[in-house]
């Protein structure tokens, strides 16, 4: 009988220290394979495999793709690539970003749920945002187990708190108790797969792997929304999972409602800064022309240029105040998280 031998783990801010503690407490004979996604900057060089390899008895590696899955091993997603599971093998792919991330936790969780169903244990640890929440829902729907770090125990509690809000988690524990709980669960027999169609789950998993047959298929998951994709400008399709709302564009960029709002806020801030710069340049140019006009004996023209300069400067000041207020509000919200 199959066991819960596929353990998928996602973390964001504070994840390295938390994972080190978790891995360091796992036993050498753990009868499961672990797959780890931590949000990384695309241009970074990850040393997480080496850190986890030294932390405990299980060997950790950064796969290059095509490796056979082995129990007692830890597979860590490389920077700028999704880590996804196929039947018996590990795959990495530079697919579309999900929730503004690549690697994305949702991409790993969703692929594991699709292939391994009730054998999967999904674990969500410290972090911000909600990448991984939709993936946990897929794992739960396919009969797997869902574990979440206690938000009060996490370095950043927003991610596990969002999981608890939108997923019927099986266990919520501090990291100090996570290894013992995992060891117990992976030794239990897994139930048979539930009677559940995986057509939409299959499509979303294959989109993450840039499967052109799915990308070109007009039968999309969800329904067209009024919003455009911040990454490519395409139409976003709205996917409702009960009370959890997500968006995905034609080529696969995916956002939770929270991630889309964050992306729109960043775009707004960039637009404000661009407007501020343009007005400052316009003011400086007009002032310079006013000086030149006076020197050339054209006082009326100089006055017109000065009026433009003062108007541009006044508007630039208004935008500056908007930027400062906007950033203060974002910082306050971040502290509340």
C-alpha cells in the first residue's frame, strides 16, 4: 500500500532558517522524498541545497531535470525555474511566473497533487503573500495531507495565516514539532484517490510546463475578466475556487487576487515616479528657457516659460506627496502582516 511519501514544502521570507531547523530534525530513514521551493531572486545563486545538506542526515541537491525520485532525498528548486513533478522524475522548467515568482510554490504543489494525489503532504512555512495556498487546496482536493507552520511561530506569519484562512489544514504546528509530525505522517498508508476529475488541474500543471497544446487551446480554465496581465498585457481569466480568487492569462502568468493587487501597486508606483520625473524635467527645461529668453531680450516669452515651470513644479510636488503617502501606507500594511 502506498504511503505519504511525497512531501512538498514551500516557504518565502525567513524560509532558509526555518527549513534548516526542520531538515536538521528529520531522521535518516525518512521513507519519503522532499521537494522544496523558496522564493529566490531570478539572478541569485542558491546555496540552499548545500545548507540543507549540512543541516541533517538527508542528502539535498538542486536538480537539473530528469532525475529519478528517490526517498530520503531533498530536491531544491533552482533560481528562476519552477520545480515540478512528473511520474517518477523531477523536472525543472522556466515557465511563466506564478504569483510574481519563479520558482513558485503553487507550481510545485499543483504538479504533485496531479500526479501523486493522496500520497502528497503539502507543507507551507513562513513567508509573505499567498503563493502556495491554491496549491494546498489542490493537494487537499486530491486527498493529500496539509500542514502549516503556526503563524505565531513563523518569522513572517502572513503566508501560513492565508493558508489557514482558505484551506482546511490538517495540522498547524510550530516548527519545533514539524519534523516529528512529518515522520509520523509519511509512515502512514495513503488512502485511495478520491473520485475527482483533474481536467483543470491537469491544464494548469501543463501550462506551468509551457505545453503549447494547452496554451493554444481556447477552452481556458475560468472565465474572461476585465483585467489585463501585468506581465504580457493579455486578458486575465478569472478562476474562482469557492472563496479564493485567482487569475491566469492565456500564456500562463498566474496571480492570486493579493498578488495581482501587489503587482498593480508596483505598476502604479512606477507610473507615479515616471510622472514625477517628467514634470521635474519639464520644470527644469522651462526655467532654463526663461533665463535664455530674458538674456535675449524677450521678457514676455520668459514670463510664459516661468509660468510653465512653476505649474510643472507644483504638479511634481503633488505627485511627490502621493508617492510618499502611498509608500507609507504600504509600509504600515506590511508591519500589520
